[in-house]
């Protein structure tokens, strides 16, 4: 393999690694998609916690899981 072909293969590998691995991870773009935002999950969990606390204060015991 000639030096120019090896350099071309290496440059291609570096470019593809940057485009598909490095760049999406920068600036928070590497988050999983399709599972909702973190803010929505936090809001849902806070609501569930509020409901459980209200139940405990009114009944004295949490519901059985």
C-alpha cells in the first residue's frame, strides 16, 4: 500500500470518527433520543414523590408495591 493511500485511509477514519462519535457527544448532543427529556423525568418523579408523601401523611403507611 502506498503512503498516499494509507494517509487517505487514515484521514477518512479520523473524519468518520469525528463526525459520528466525537461531534454528537459535544454540547450535550450525545443524549439518548426517544426516551423524553431529563426535565420531564424529573418532573414525573417529583409528582410521584409528592403523591406518596400525601398518601403517607393521610394514611400513615405507604401503599404495598
